[in-house]
C-alpha cells in the first residue's frame, strides 16, 4: 500500500485521491461512514469516532489519524473496545498516522480523518 500524498481535505492511496475520510481494512480502502457518530457531535463540537461506526477491528493495531490539526475526538468507548479486543490503538494527527501505517503495515488497519 502506498499513501503518497496528504493535504487538508484529501489523501492519495495507491494512486487514487480521496476527498473524504478513509478506512483501511486489511489493505482495502473505503469511505468512512461517520453518520452513526453524528448524534455525539454536540458533545464534542466535532463528529467524533464512536463505536457506532464500522470500525475495522480485525487487526493487531488500529491507527486513527485525527486530522491535520489532530482535532478528531476518539470517544472513550472506542478506547475501551480496543482494549477489550486486545487491539493496540494509536490515535495521532493524520500525518503521523500515515507514517505509522507505512512503517508497520502488517496487522495494521487505519481510520484517517482528512480535515481539521
């Protein structure tokens, strides 16, 4: 997998540019469907990552790119679920998340937020 460009609002994975958040699940890329997390928006001032979303748990490590400025909130329930499943959770700004995914792609899934 190649992630060779990230700018505010877009990311390029394997030569395809996406202008929305992406989920990398065992090497496959799909759009992050954040609608299930929208009800929590008022609590955080931003739509967070919640366990209501289709999180790619089938991995040893889940990397969450929290955006260009690291503003994506990751709800405590996500952290607890990761611990329960014995999945290492790394939540860092998206540039750092990309580096983490590329450094250790085997057994790693990701959710990458492309704005704030």
